[in-house]
């Protein structure tokens, strides 16, 4: 099902485990998109935006937007009609230099809130913030090419997920919605949408018997 470019990228991975994860994630993406677009998965042709975010070039997507993320042995695919969407997933492992990552990548507001937390609360706050920022950046199409300090998201334990600030766009916090969730124990995820999330419906696909 995969394109020649996807096959080449899969072969470039240095380990069989990473190669298999990539193949299964993109196999799943094409299979699911094919159901929505009513076409065979290998008929889908992707285009790529300036910073590499893929979009459906063929067939006519009919306003369908998508985003893929995977970490360890779990993959998530987000789909929405007519609205930009981004999703991120992280396996929450212990990071020895986590405070240094916050100092380097988080916005001034996020850093201030993070370092006010107790040490035992900081890892959860890091992954909440990181997945929200990644999901928002991927929805914009820039991913990590966008300066992570140019926008701010919530991260405190009892604060709802939301965009607080985007440099150069004062209206963005009113337009964008962020929803976070834990798809499995040990994972943190977030989805960002340019518009209202009136409801979020999820499906779990376990049947890979055709692979």
C-alpha cells in the first residue's frame, strides 16, 4: 500500500522495530483514509506543505484534514472535516534533564508555571504542555519548525487544556481548541483544532490480521 517514498523512508530506519512501527502506522493511516475517501489505500497521493505536513492531493479530499502521531507501540490518527487539526502522542518515560528541556523550549509563561510546581508534579506537567504544543504546531503545519516560545498553552494540573497566546494573532486563543486525553496507561496525548470541538469520538483499531 505504501508509496515509493514511504517505502524508502521505512527502509532508512536503523532497526527492525522502528521500521515496523513506521510501516504499521502508515498502513493504518492509508487504510482509514481509504474508508473515508471511498478509494483503495494505494490510490491516495499525498502532497506536502512548506514544512512537510502531508495533505491529500488525490483523490479530492472533500475538506478532510488528518494528522498522524505514534510513540512506542501506539499510533493515533485524527480526522476532521473542514478544520485544521493536529495530534500528538508521547510515551511518558522518565527524562533526567527535564528541567533543562523546559528552560530551553517552553515559553516564559510556561516556564514560570512549571517551576512553581512541586518536583513530583513536574513530569506530568511537562508531558501535558509538550503534547499540547506539538499538537498545535502540527495543526498549523509547522511542527517543531515553529518557535515553541512563540505561543503558550496551559499546563497546570487543574487547568483545562487551552491555547493562551500566539504571537501575531490575538484572536487565536478564541478560535483554537485543545483537548487532551490518555489513550492508554503511560501515554499522554492532545489534539488541537482551529474551530470548535463540539464532540470527540474515538475508535480503536486492533485488527492487523491483514498485514
